[in-house]
C-alpha cells in the first residue's frame, strides 16, 4: 500500500492510501491546508486543534449543502422522468384517438364511394 507525506498547517503527516490515489489524497490535504491557512488569517492564533476542527466543520457544511443539492436534483430528475412517462402515455392515447377518428373517416368515405358507384 503506497504511503505519502502531506503537509497541513506546517506539520507533516505520513498517510497510507490505495494504489493510484496518491495525487487525490495530496490534493485533499492541500485543500485542508488552505482552509486552515485561511482560518488562521481570519482568526489569528487560536490553537491548532480549534483551527482543524473549524476547517473540518466548514468542509462538512459544504458536503451537507452538496448532498442537499444532489437530493434536489435527483427529485427533479425523477419528476422529469415521470413527466416524460406521462407525456408518452398521453401521446399514445392521442395516437389511438387519431387512429379511431381516421377509421371513422375511412368508413364515411367508403359509404360515399359505394353510393357514387351505385348511382
């Protein structure tokens, strides 16, 4: 299992990850480091643990918002799918009515044709 070293808030951490996930984990660590640096710039020296907890809460809040947006999009997609199914059902019903109407018109034309042929 590969191991990488990441730096967060000036401290290095050795971490294990799955094969091929090294760059992804390094990117995530860089994002956490950026958040901690941003918070340190806003709040000053309030303690490493507190900064880390605040960064984790910020990331979790963004994740929660993203989950909410995903759920809303999934609902919209499901509604669109059911709307599409409704449209297909209505189209089939309209097609059947049109066929029935055309059959009726065809019957009328046949009767007129018979009358014209007879006399």
